[in-house]
C-alpha cells in the first residue's frame, strides 16, 4: 500500500513501483522510527530483549509491552520499504506472548526457556506454513539444543499455529518449482562448491552491517536521525534498482518464474546486499531471515549462470543451484542449518532437492562457524559487548555471585601485629591465609605456612604483618560472579581470595577458596546439563532441602547461602 503496487506483486519484485513514493516513503519511515525511538528513550521505556538474549541471560523473561513496540517498529520499517523482514517481529511477538504466559504460570527457569522457544517456533511455522522448519527454528536458534522434554511443547505450538493459519486463510506455498529433481553423484560436488562460496558471501553480508553502523556513527548527527539517513541512501539505490526494496520474500518465486540475465543478477545482488546492510545498520527494525533467503537465491542464480557459461550442460541445474544457494546463505547468516533444510523440504516436497540443499548448507554453516564463529544474531550481540554465542543459558552465572559463595569467617589481623605474635596466635593448621587490614582497609594477605617456614635464625623482631603482607590488589567483590572469580584465581595462582565490601572502603567481609568455587561451578553446570536431558535430581529453580545440600556438598566448603554458617554456633 505504501508504494501503490499492482495486485499480485510484492515490493521486492520491483514491478510497477511508484517512483514518487520511492523518493519519499523510506525517508519518512526513517524519520518516524527515529522520532519514535527518541520518545521511547525520553520516557525511559524498557529496552527490547529478543528471544535469544532472553533465553541466554534472563531465564526466558521478556517484556510484552517492549516486544509490542518492536513489532510496531518492524511494521513501520517494512512499510517504508527497508530491506528487512517481518520474521523478527513474528518471532518476537510469539516468544514474548509465551514468556508472558509462562510467567503467569510461574514456570521454572528451564521450562520458561522452552516456552520462549515454542512461541518463536510457532510464529515462524505460521509465517512460512512450515511446521518442521518452525520447530527446528525454535530448537536451533531460541532453545539452543534438541531436548526431549521440549519436543511436546514446541510440536504442539507449531502444529496449532499452522492449523489455525490454514483455517483462517489459504496460505500460498513458500516455493513452487514445479519440477522433479534427479542428480548424478558428480553434481553434488557442484553443490559443495556453491556451499563454500556461500560461506564467504554470508560473512560479507554480516560484516557489511557493521561497516554501515560504523560509518553512520562518524556522521556528526543525532542517533535518532540515522534511520532517515539510511532511508536517503536506500532511496538512491531504489530509484535505479527497485528490487532492493522490501525483504525479498515475494521476489524469490518471481526469480524462479522470470530468470534475469547474469549482468542483471550481479547488479541486483550487489545492490540488495548494500540495501540490507543500510537498512539494518541505520536502525530500521527487522531481521535478515527473508533478506538472506533472497540474497542466497540471487547468489545461487548467478553461480548457476557462470557454471553454465563454463559447462553448458550444467544449465539444467539452474533451479537446483538457486535453492542450494538460498539455503546455504540463509543457514550461515541465520545460524539454523536444519531449519533451512526443512524449509526447502516442506516448500518443494522433493527429497533429492533436499539432499542437495543439505550438502551446501552443511558446508557453508560449518565454514562460517569455524572461521567467523557467529551467526547474524550472535554477531550483533558481540558488537554490543554481550558475550552471547548461543541461546544456551549463561544467565545463571551472573546470578551465582560471590556474595552467595563466600564464607563469613575470615581471619583478619591488624597491620601492626608482629611476626612472632602472628606465629603464636595462629599455629600451623589453624588457618591457610590471613588477611591484613590497616585502619580497617585491606592491604594484603599472609600465607600462614610461609610465615611458619621462615628460616630459623632470621631476625623477624621488627617485621610486622604490614611488612609481610602481599597481593593487595587480589580481591573479589560481592557483586562479581563466579566466572570472574575463577579467572582471578587462575591469573593470581592464589587459592584463597578475600571479599571486600567495596574497592574504596576495602574492608574484608569474607573469603572464597578456589576449590569450592570450582566445585560449585561444576555442580551447577552438571545440574543444567541434567535438566536439559530431563534427568536432573533437583530441578533448576527449585532448592533442595538443607539435608540434601549437606549430602551434595559434604566434601566441599559450605557457602553462606547454601548452609548454616559453620561459625554461627
């Protein structure tokens, strides 16, 4: 409607797009997005947390109002002609609705994460009328593993969404090729070669978004104007090549039905890549799901034309190479290889074609994972400084703080006490490490064994605890997490570290040992692994009884939050 398109055509086909609207709609849409973001920041609204971030850091907790804002922004972006897809809005809304429902049901952390995956899976399944692809989207991207206990919730969600969609509408197939495929074994080498080239193209597509963002940051204008600037550049591209507009979902079938010459393909491919990078990098909201499918289809078509120019008999595999390129690029960018394989299977119903796509998808995904190391989503998290490489639950690490691990009975001495007094007050075996304070501030620590092992005859008459104290900068804070503690233990090679109330006051309030921190960390990892396998003794989010905890930690040092303090008698 924004571009006055003729019936039956999508914006990305570039057919009869109103030139006057190309000149104004992207710019106006970018201004609307920028002003909306400015207003949201002014009122201090909550930041949008996407399903992957929610499952990785927040135990599946999402804000439904914030997600609705993202859906509105995605709608505005798509109406503006930006080269982004609606799939990000679909999955965000589905995941947040299921997250809201899970919160109302007071689900445990692990079950809440599964609910978020089921919601996103249902949304994608309905968007493409592909229940298998939707289910594996939830498993691969949102949950991060194929868990037996997640099978039923995800399966019910995707089947319900697809059946509801079919009852309410008459969805068109995602892809209609209209031919059966049969390949000689030698042709699979061609598919493998396309997978290798697709990996490099996918990395270029993800990096280009970052290049656009960095370039726009150098322009001395307020951040809220960046979408409008992106709209101006997008307009300049679209005036010459209208096919750069839109997500590209509708243009995929058009490309199969109306093949373009090689020169046209290469031109549109380069322009579409630039448009996608400009759209996402300047701040238009939406994902690269559909864009990566169209980019892959264009890339596969160009590859097919080049292959046919070199070996004419390869021209009969033009459609097959388009699908292999589509799946290979999209799988590498999105980070969901099985999702793309099943999307082709459900779209074509052709098993030989599915195997061909599998060859390209596996090769491209493996190369990108081993060299670049990110999908588009995790690459964006990396650019924001978030250490998220997958939706696996790492939020519990932030929750497992030093305050929960430390013991509250540190051995503290004054800086003026002499070495002889220390040996008399603390005989061997009474403690491992003593912490020295001067005026209530931590100034270092003493190793008791080293203190008693001083050579006989050495004059220690004038030595005080202040003279003997070492490692004044090696300490922990209550708000730090267990991973920070383990890194500090490894860096300092000290087996016991003090916990200070703050870096300025420097008062010792407790201590943590390396052995207990490692033990607790490994036990938490094991509990979560068992929870994923459905065989955990104590479900995550439920606390064992004190008697159970004593049995579990019998060989380890009790934490202040796990058991009664040993010095409380």
